[in-house]
C-alpha cells in the first residue's frame, strides 16, 4: 500500500480524505477556492505510511544472511 496524505484547512479545519499527495493538493485547493476565495491555501498536511510495515527491514535481513553465507562458502 502506498503512503497516504490528508490536508487540513487552516481556516476552518476541513480535512480532505486520505489519498495520494496530488489528490490531496487538488482537494484542498478546490476547498479554498470554494470556501475561502480571498485566502492563499494553507493549513497542514498529515502523512500516513503505507501498511507494508518496515518494508526494507526484511530485505536487509535477507541480504545480511546472504553475505554471511557467501563469506562462509568462500572460506572452504
């Protein structure tokens, strides 16, 4: 699963739904255009890491084991 972003309006607290960064940017810009036309878009961005967990940790462990095996094999 990819990382998700949610944008929060700095004027009224409106939040976009979780989605890609570009989807959130478009949604908050549209919100400001409709609800706060004289205000430059602002607020904050929330970030949620994808559900794949630690992603690289499993690959790093496998790579480490492979290196140890190669070192042991080269000794014989």
